[in-house]
C-alpha cells in the first residue's frame, strides 16, 4: 500500500523553474527515489503493489512528471519495478524486487567501461565461491555427523547434479556448455539459501560473460578443456558431499583460476558485449 501522500501539501511551481526549486542539494528524481525507498523500508510499499499514477506522485512530492519518469527508469534498471502500458491489474508501475537485476547491470557496465578490472572481478569471484563451497561442505559434514544422519540437513545439490549431467552431452556447442556452466556455479550459490550471495554471484558472472565467451575461442582444444571442466565440476560436488571443505576450496580455486589463466581472459575484449548480457535468473554464458 502506498503511503498517504495526500496529506502533504503540493508545492506550486512554475513549470519552467520547478526542477531548480525542488532542492539545491538533490536532483528532483532523487526526491522521488527517497520517498519510494522510505515507503519500502516502512512496509507501506511491498512487492506487487502499484505506484500511484505519475501525475499524482509528481503533485504529492512537488516535482515535475519528468522527474517521476526518470526515477521510475532508474528503479526499472535496478530490478525493483516493472512497468507496462494499458489498463488492468498488471499495468502501470509495480514493485517486483528482482534480486540481482541491478547488480548485474552495474557490474557489467563497470567492466565494459573498465571501471572494474576483469582481474578484480575474477578475484572477487574466487573469494565468494570459496566461501560458498566451504559453507556447503561444512553443512554436509554437520549433517553426516548427526546421530541419525538426517538427509534433510544436507544441502540440496540436485540442481547442480542435473546440470552436470546435461553438460555431459557431446552435442553441446561451446556457448551451450558455458551457459550450463554458469548455471552450475549459480546453483551452488543458491544451495546456500543466501539471496545476497546468489545475486552477487549472478552479477559477477554477468560482468565478464562476454570475455569468457571470447576467451573460449582461443583454446587449443575445446573438447580437451570441456572434459577437464566437467571432471573438475564433479570433483567439487564430490568434495562438498563428502564434507571436505578444504578440498572443496582448493578445487574451486584451481577450477576458476585455471580457466582464467588458460584463456588469458583479461586480454580479450568481446566484440558484442552489449548483446551478451542476461537476465537476473542467470540464463546465459559465464565461467
């Protein structure tokens, strides 16, 4: 439910100067963002709720309609809003809160603009994935040590195993294999149950996916590399299931760092990075 902005007294500005008078410290669209943020924090706005009509929101906050539109565009990029034209319950601007959407876009653009070096993205991924497999392996070890070895306490790796089986298909192209590879790594993050970790992983993956695809073309033998990657994936899962956190960390570090070194990833500039990005669900290419 939207907060009761009707209790506020709209400020009357001349249309040619209202944007300058809203605030000397903040741009007008930031006023809109702050108002929406406060209503999200207070619970007055929740996923599934509609924002007020553009005209009403502009009047209640004393800003121009162009500022409202700009704020809505920012929230769409961040994955917090979905907009659609027309009428009915699904039209207008709706709070959706898609984890990772904005993070993926930010990281991808920063890497493209060379704000985030590829090497730094890979190092961050190494640290994060080491933490992921450590947590999963420790959970497996704890579950196995209980009196009844309760299977429900083990981390759910079923999605990861299904993806590994799919990667065994000899008919896969490089692009298809790498897409499954990306989903495999994201499935491990998802198995921790930590949405922030999963969203961050998706952002890191999205940031360098174009470089990964370009790097694969420089390999001496894709069949040899893909066979090694499949074996490494299964070894990582086996270490997690065995509760061996040290082995899992070592394996995932060698797996990621090895591919990075083999493809000289940082030396590649993808030709069409803008066409390579993916949605927040991770359906694309990365390694």
